[in-house]
C-alpha cells in the first residue's frame, strides 16, 4: 500500500503519518507549504512533497512518481478562513476534492478516504441534544450552519457519486470534536481543549466563564489516525460513510479533573452552563455524542484513547515537539 496524504503536514496528517510508519508504510506527505513543525521527528522517514490539490498535473505527477495506490484526502480550509474567503474555500474544498477523485479515476487508485466533520450535521437539537444526548447516527439530517459544513456535505455527495458512477472507492469519515498537538497553533478558537491543556502545561491560569455543563463527544487525534488507517485498508467494504468518535460524552470539567491529577498545581476555573462564551454563533449547539456502531462493525474501529490516555499522549507529544 503506497499512501498519499493530502494536507500531510497538518494536525491529522502528521499523526496519520506516524501510525502508517508504525505499520511499515512510508507515506507521501503532500502539502502546499513545507511546515515541518509537527513532523520534525519523522521528516527523514516519510516522503515530503510540495504540491497543491488545485494543480491537477502536479497531483497526477506525484501519484505516478510514487506509484500511489491509496489516498487519504485531508487537505481543507478551516472554518474561519473559509468564512473569510468563500471563493477560496470552495476551490480548495470542492475543486480540490474533484481533482483528487479525478486523479484516482485516471490512475486506478484503489481507495480514497475523505475526512469530513460533524459540521455536516449543523445544529444538534431534540433528543440528540441536551439533556438526553441520544447518539447521532450516520443518517441524521445534514443541515450545516457554516460554509465549512456546506463544503463537507458537498464533497461527501461528490465522493458518493464517483463511487457509484465511476467505481472510485471513496470512504467518508465524519469526525467529532478533535484535540491534538498542533491544533492550538493551526486552528485558533476551534482548539479550546488544546488551549486548556497547553496553558496548564505552561503554568498559566485557565479561566472560562461558562460551558462546564456541556457534554460533547471529543476524541484524541490518535484515534483519527486509527480510523483513517482502517478506512484505507479494510476490504471489502459494504458501507461507505462512518461517524467517528468515542461514543461517549465528556465535559470541560472532565478535562479539568484529569489535568489536575497530572498537574496538581493547575489553576483552572470553568463556569456552568452549556455554551462557552466567545464561541461564534454558527458553532453553537453542535455538541453531541456519535453512534459509532457502524464503524465498529465494518471497519473494526475501537477507540484506543479515553480522556486520561488522550491528554497524556497530548502532553507527551508537545514535550517531544518543543
């Protein structure tokens, strides 16, 4: 299996590369900027290629040169930049994904894994929201609230079309909230959990006025990598869209508890309520718990990181990369 990871030097790409290496696979990491900050310790063990998914010829050359058989398509514009520049967001998200799928069609790529998001669902209401939190299944209605979510729904649909019309195996993975090393620097306000962890590591006081009662499915990036790897290699498949998370809900108070057990001098104050002050309106009401039974059954996915193990891995990774 020769794997190309688009967006390979990002948060999810870096941890996926590490997992592939542990299985004896030397991946090709393609990114439009050569930022090695998240892969500095493995840069000599992977193939690094500067490239842009908006350049079809460059993409196809990489596939040919490295005899790519599988693609993990992780490249995307995050919610903030997407709202600031909708045209670019659509180009990167939609045109870029079409370029990946067209290249896969032309070169008989065995499988493309597309990383989607719970943003595709939009606001979570009714019995799936507080206080019942009935787990959200894959067939839950998609009503995205921001451009990022709109693009995810569009690309999921395109991927399904390419599979049904052209036989390109496209697997869609929808992820819950993710925390992992590098996300604070890369994703800003969307990295609340990472900010809390790194502030505690730096002996800074953490004070959040509200949101302590919000329960949300939140996963460590190591399980993101596991899901991508399983989606690349599991054969045959009879389902193509999977909700990926932990299947459990945690609160900011749970993060506080774990961090104080690791850093007894940590200064953390989290106020009550469901909403975290300062979060943009379009991102509110998106907390939920995923039903991951389909991924368990068809991919063999089983979350490896509970909250304690995930935070410990995060801390160790930050110490290694600094």
